[in-house]
């Protein structure tokens, strides 16, 4: 399943050269992941409150391919590519139309309230699979 999240580049997202500041792509894909999880029916606030479970980024491999600029309309595309006991692997792209501007592979881990890796709850695993 591929999830798409639309966003627009605001002035605050750009640097002195008028292009999107490199670190903001990480914010864009974070928003895309949050909306992907929400679309799957996973309530992260409830998961934390009731089970003490949160998702944390363990690793990001990113390629900056082309710049985005002020007022561009972008889409974040999120795809699940791997699911382990406590790990979720995603591929995410930031697109302007059909053009890929940024591409990342993101490894998430499921953490318990003690900060250690925890197995994905069965309900969450079912929704992701």
C-alpha cells in the first residue's frame, strides 16, 4: 500500500537561496509517516497512554535529488517495505508532480515505556500487514 500526503512549501521552509532547507525534508516525511499511521487506524496517543508504546526513528538513509522552492505543492509518498518483531522499514519519497525530489529509507523501532525495544502490539501489526 502506498500512502500519499500533500503539503505546500512555505517561506519558513526555505533557506537564503530560496530552496527548501535540507533538514525540512525530514519534517515532511515525518508528517507523511504520521498521516500514514493515522490512515491505517493506529492512534499513537492512545497507544502511548494505554500500552506505553511509541515509535522512534532508528535510521534514515536519504538522497537529495532536486530542490523544492517556495510555494511548490509536494506529496510525500510512504510505502511499507519490511516488518519485524519491533521494527518497521519504510521507503518515503517527496514528489513534485511526477518528479522525485527526495528519497529516504527509514527504519522505525517500537519502544516500550522503559525506552527499550518492544514487540509491535498484535493490533498494530495486523493494521500494518
